C-alpha cells in the first residue's frame, strides 16, 4: 500500500484530504506544522507528500528544500496562492505538481495518481536500473555496463532530473528552470548542447532499453519501457 504524508496546518482541510486519500486506498499520516514535518517524513518514508505552503514554524518552501536535500519523493504543493511566480518557484525547487485551494477532492486523487505513475518506483537511497544503465541517486552517480559515466555536474543534474521523470516530456524552458535555475539568462541552446553531450556518453546504451528522445516542437523525454 502506497503511503501519503499530508503536511497541512488547517485541520479541516487535512481531514478532508485524509478521507479522500484513505478511500482511494492509500496509507496516510498527517502533520500540522513545519516543526516536526521532516522527522515524520524520514520515519514514515512516504511515497508522496501533499505539502501546504503556509505552515507554522517553517513554511512549505523551506520544507521542500529540506526534503529535496535527502529525498526524491514526489511532492505536490497545496496553497491558496495563485501567482505564476509562486508556481514557478515551487517547480524550480523540486515540486512535482501544484494545486491551488480551493480544490476538489477527486482532482487531488487524480493528481496523486498521475504523479505516482510517472515517478520511478524505488525506495530512497537505492540504485535503479534501466537495463544496462544504473543510477545511484544517493551518490549522484551513473553507470553504464558497470562503468561510471563521466558527465559535468550540470549535465549530470539534467540527466538525473530526466531519469526521475521517465516518459514525461519537458520543454527547454522547463528544463532551464528546473536545472539551470530561474535566474539563468542565457540561451535555451544550452539544453540542446547538454543533451548532445549526454547522448554522446550514452551512445553504447541499447536503444531498446531507453533513450533521450527529442519531440519536435515539444521538448525532450527520457523514454524507457
């Protein structure tokens, strides 16, 4: 049974979320402030987090950063804010989705299911294999045929990001925001060049196991079966 951690200080909203997620078949744990949230996260080891932005003691942005320092667990932000910059901030900091209050319970469940479907099914600190390609997320290392793949730090970050979201398409702008950062003011050509270098290093990876695919007019996708 997949586990959902709800970090929401408004108890009425938290209880509604709990009711919907439990009805959908998930195991649920609740936290009502930012003080104990990370400790509960580490002990509960959820498969997905519903994270409110406005929390006592520590806000959702701070918690998201702390979670991303130790985990790739999918995070869906919950907030009453409906500003584009807030959404971009959440996505840049590593959120997987963003839901604005007020929301419909069934929509939340649909978003949870969608995020879990596109997230690799592995436990933190474990190595995940895509055929002959192996990735150690804890050590941030990539191996092909048991030999480490030598990538620059930026190229490695880009490739690790893509592998965390298999079969999901990202535009150049999205990749720049998520990997280079919102303050990057260079050309989106940087993404193309990084992809080219990564493909060169992975040229011996059998295409039937996976590839970085270009979707003309859309962006890039880490395709695996």
